[in-house]
């Protein structure tokens, strides 16, 4: 019978909300119909600028003290940042003092430019240059707000008045640069300039160009001494695709493009800062300002680690060292006194974990396949490819040990992975299925995940009890070599069964079969008169003198009951006999 057709009326529609959405409207400043940026593939890292010590610091409940500031600066330098905005020295005595500390203690590496922020106000600009005396090099980042709301509500100025503020600021910066004294070694302080039409994304694009052009006329940039035009998404107010259009339009419209470095400063109010930055880079931006893990005011700045790692996983050199991502997180959490979310991309505690059974199974198989593909000489694989893992965790200083964790949603793949990676036991597939049911019962009862230690305790209790009823004390094997290999092995075994000594003998094609025959002969009635081995597997744990063998035996009794036995010993034969005995004892109970 064919399925019934579903009518549109039978599908339940979403209910209208009571939220006052009519108080807002979409903001699309331009419509770029001939956009080219969607076809661009990012194949190189941008110029990076960290603003952790300024934008990130001013957003903290407890701003960084000098020790934290210095630790953050040191970490940023170690990562490879060549431009670091270290503060707002004209507006904060701690920022001024930190600037002086970096200069006076000669803490600025030769290839690093410190950046200082200042509003276009005469007294603040003068104070900034006072702080820069004897600096080897610096970027002076001056700004003023240009969007209509701030013009009207905050400054009560029209477009011409706001442009004059920017022009006066630019001229004062050049004047103060000329007044800087020679450094103690006789050299001059190198100054570069950055201008931000603050709240650029809310500013009329044509007016933003007008202000930037006026500032450029004062600064007079050249291809060898370009100006940084920073375009802040001070409030993220439109979708990333619109941001891409605006940045492409700006790059087309600004004059002297070869003397301009277009810089992005995305905030994350809509949760799209990373996407916006990537679209902006595709649209022609040269530089990105951001913070480690996205710290910043409100919902934060763009996360430069996230951006850099996105490049990395696409095969592009991020030009930042993120090989120990946990160390970066520790520094950020110490300096910011804010935690990084366990689900934060690339760095969170849970980002390389899988709780779903199907995911766990796929990850385990992917890792096994990756290991098999490694070059025998170098131990390296050609390309990383594991289901559900975007990158090799080892490349950022993480390990596979926490890739899979087990809870009630997990399957045999997760259980098998933990048993192998944490304890060295490579369980046969059917044993994985059997043991995973035991683990699922535990996790369902507890309602939470199960750690490797608890899993190991459950495994030992089920398969390797510390006080078994049947113990193998010793054995002797005799093998006869002849043309007829049937029954060529005989065994003599001494067992301890519930404290009583038993001596058994049997014969078979090998040690396992001979031991099975001995057990059936002596105790067969306890398993219905029959006992046999269905499957056997073995492997080694460890190397050298510390290595030990693990044997797995799948057994069946007269009633068709299937049980597994496990045995370990430095000697593989002894391990296999212990596995047979363990399986037999489980059949008896």
C-alpha cells in the first residue's frame, strides 16, 4: 500500500513569539552585485595583531596586574605575534607603566612592533608619545567614532565635525612624532600609524572612505610605509556575507591601495566573528586584530586561535605556534581569570571526545587505519584523516587518550578504545559487544560517564577476578612429532579448585585442546557434559622484559551458552591456558 501524501496543513507551523522584533530592522549598508570574494580560497595567513592586552584587558572584571600583563606579552611573543597592542597608556596609569617597563627593561624583541591605542584628543596623544620615548618601534593607533548614532548622541557633531576630529588627531600624531628625542643609543624611534573609524560597520560606507582619505592625506603613506586602516565591527550588526561585501567594496574604493593595509577588528555580538573575519580576508583584508580564545567586551573579539587553526586544518601555515594549545589556554585563563569553555573550538576539554557509540567506533577504526598507513621508516602518515576529528590532536599538544569517553550513549567502539589505549587490552569484536553491555548497565544506573579506572575495575571483576574459584598452579606439556598430528599434545595440570588440589590430564592437537579435554573429563558435568572453544585471540602488552601476553578464549557449553575467558602471563601458552580456565569457570557459574 503506497504511503499517504502529507498535506501542508498537517505540518505544525512554528508559533509566533511575543518578542518585540518589530523594534529592529536588518542593516545592509551596501548591495554589491558583482562581488568576487565568495570564489576566493584563503591560502595564506593574514598579518596578525593581538589585542589581548588592550581590548581583552579592558573587558575583564579584574584587569591584569603587571605580572599577568608580562606573562601574556611573553606568551604572545612566543606564539609568533609581530604586532601586539599593549594598552591605552594615555587613559590608564597601569597601561602607561607597562609600556615604560617594556621599553626600559628592553623586553621588546627586534622583530616585534608594540601598538598603543589613543583617542583623537590632544592631551591623550601627547601623553601617548611621552610613554613612547626611547621605544625602538611602535604603531600609534588613533581613532574616533564615526557612525551616525555616536555623532548625534555622544558628540553632537555633523559629518564635517567628526572628520575634523580625525584630521586634528592625525596632525597631532605627526607633530608629536617629530618631537620624539633620539634614543639613548642615538637611533630614532620608528613610528607606524593605524587609524580606526570606530563603529565602522554602523558608519555610512561612503563617509568612512571620506574620513579615511582625509586621514591619509595627513599621514602621507607610501608602499614602503603604509598606513593601517582598521575597520572595526565594534558591534557586529550584520551577517558575515554582508561584512564580506563591505570589505570588498572598501578595498575597491579606497585610493592608494598599495599604501594601505586593510585591517579587520571583528566583535562577536552575533556569534559570527570568525566567519566574518574569514569572509573579510577572502574579500581582500590584509590583517586581523583579535584575542586568544575570543576574550573581549560583551561577547568578545574574534578568536585568533580559532582563525589560525582553521587555516592549519586547511593546509595553510597559520604563522602562529599553537603546538601546545593547553599551555596557551592556561596562560589565557590565568591572565584573564576567566575559564575557556569545554566546547571551545580546538582547545576545550571535550572537543576531541566522542560520547556517541557510532562516532566512537568510527574514530577507533580511523585511528587504526591511520596507524597502519604510517611509513615504516619515519613513523609518519601522509595526510590526517580520521572520522569526526578535524585535526590530529597531537598537533596541538593533545593526545588520543581522551578522544573517546564512555557514557550510556556509548557503544562497543568507545569501550574498546578505552580498554586498548588506557589498559592495552585489544578486545576481540564479540567480546567488545559483550563487555559494552556491562558498561552500559553501569552508566545507565549512574546516569553519568564512566572513567577508565571504573571500567577497568568492572572488566577485572567480570573476567579476571582477584579471587577465582579455579586457579592454574602448574602444567606440563608433552608433544610428539610424527606424521599423524592428531592428538599429539598431552598435558598434565595442577589446579586449585575452591582450596582443593586437583591433578588433571588430557590430550589434543595442541595445548588448548588438550586442556579442554582435561577439564571436560574432570568437571564436564558442571557444564552439561560439553565445553568447547569457538574463538581464540592473543596479543602482547609492553615490550622487552616487561612484556606480557594476553589471550582471549570464546567458549560454549552444552546448552549453547557463550562465555569469554581471559588470561595473562609472560608466557603465551600459560596465558592461553589461564584464559581457557577462566572461560570454563564462567560457564560453570
